[in-house]
C-alpha cells in the first residue's frame, strides 16, 4: 500500500517522474538501495492490482455462482452447495439480461449440478438434457452474434471471416425451442437481413425484437444491435431510396432513448450528423431542430461548435433560409474530410439555387483543386469529384439546348457513386 500511495502521489498528484532511490528509501528506510528488491515489490503490486481489476470486473458483470458451487462441491459442503444452487437458479430466473452470456452461465450452473449429482451413483436421474439445452442456446447465440459482427466488419474492411458450422447453426435457429430465445432470434434475423437484402420480413422481425427486447441485452451489446439495424437501413437507403429513412430514424431514436449511442461519454460527429440528415429527409424537421439544440452538448467539446454549426446550417438550408445557412457555415471549421466536403456541398447548393454563378464558379474551382491535393483515392473522394464536376457542367449548360440537357441527365443517372443525384436531376 505504501508503494501504491507513493506512485499515485508522484504520478497523478505532483505530475513527477518517480525517483527509484527515493521510493525505496520510503519503503525500506534502514536498508541500502537494492534495485532487484524494488523490482520485486513493483511486480507484486502489479499482480495485486491486476487481481483486483479482475475481481471488480467480475463483480460488475455478474456474480458467477458456478465458481462458488465448484468450491463447495470440492470441499464436500453439500448444504452450502444446495443453498447456493437454489440461489443461483433464482438469480437466473430473475435476470433481466438474456444474452449469450446468460445462457452460458446457465450451462455452467447445470454442469456443477451434474458433477454434484453424479456422486450419488449412476442410477440417479441426471441433468444431462438441461446441460445440453443450455449449452446449445449459448453456442447458437454466441455463433450467430459473431457471424453478424463479422458480416458488418467485412463490409467496411474487406476482411473475410469463416464461421464454422454456420449452415447447421442457421438451421438449428429455426427450431421452436431456440427461436423463442431473443439472443438467438434477433441475430438470426439480423444475419438474414444482411445476406438477403430483399428479405423484408427478416428486417421487420429484427426490428420488432429490438424494440421489445432491447432491455434484455447489456449496454454495449444493445448499442451493437441498434447500429446493426441502422447500418442495414443506410445500405437500403443507398440502394432503394427513401423508403428506409423512417426506419433508420426510429432506430436512432431508440438508441438515444436508451442512451446507447454515446462513445466515451459523447455522441460522435458522424452519429450527430447522420441523425440530423435522416430526420430532415424523413420530414421530421421540428424534431431535427429540437435534437440539434438538445443534444449539442453531447458532442465532444473540441468539435461541438463546428458540428453544431454545420447541422444548424443543414436545417436552415432545408427551410430555404440561405442567408442564415451561409452565416452558420462561416462558423464551421473542422479538419474531418467528410464534414469539410459536406459544408462545401451545402455552399454549392446555396450558390446554385440563388443564381450566384460567379461565386459558384470560384467555389467549384477551389474545391476541385482541393480534391486533387487529397492523396487518398477513397470512395467518398470520388463521390465529391462527381458532384462538383456534374454541377460545373450543369452551370455551363446552354439554357435551350435540349440535346445537351438530355445527355447530361443521362450522365447524372449513370454516374456512380453519386449521393446528390436527386438534387442534380431536380436542377435540370
């Protein structure tokens, strides 16, 4: 404890680099400095702290009765074992969480009961079926969750993952015994909606389970599930248009209501911006305005003003308050590439719709020069190159040349990737 207090005082209170000899003198005032002895003391302190961290994590996550059952069983304390077993089962029945860890914990308890009961002789009924049921539920929920997370990561990273026995797992998940378990059913539907994008029923079943059973999952897992649903909706929006905006907004609202969307205490800039964009596109303009004001303080302080200004400008532009939008964009300053280009696209739209073609021409020229300086050849960079190139052609289009107008229309339709296709076509 003395060593810990010394290190805490030096590092965290005084902001000093601890002096080994000085700390040794405090620990062993009557003994000459021994570096090896100090190292051993530090190692023992580290081991003690690690053991404490493990214990605290165990206390926080769940009280694993199977460890206590094992101890009582090995000591031959039958009454203590039976009392603890009853308590463990009661706690399982009352548990509000029913995720994959819940089922694995049930298996561990059943395993300890089996080891205890089997001492009474072979003729006694044993809980082998209960073990099998609990283990199978745990395995199915673990594997299906891993399959969904692998699919989601594969889409953004390109890394391929192999989940063993996946066809058999998907088949087993249809069994009524397992299909009624939220931890199995929700990931089964999630897997189907990602692998069968036109399977509308899979998404609806996933959505229903998420809204009705979200409280049965711990916070981090609940966040993962909400994001799985949101990512699916965004892909459907990119593929099919506006039909999934309301679903995406509903999932975002659920995440906000349950406080699942914050990372390290803050809403990310991308999450904040996506919510505003989707709310506006869903027609929930009043709600979007309330969200911007209510949740701006959940943005990280170093980016709060910039992201607030950008999204307030988005809302002002949607309300045709172009002057207000430009004033807000003058307050925007952020180093993130995507947010920078989002602001530039807003300016581009305002200049074009306001007929400020001299400003527009300079803006297009400066932005295209900036894009050429950006070294990465990313998917998003190509989107922005396409938007500014097509707007430049649109601005220079002879007003009564129908042939060139039709050709540009077809070019806009055929260009990919292009996120502002609807706006560009509307200007024609």
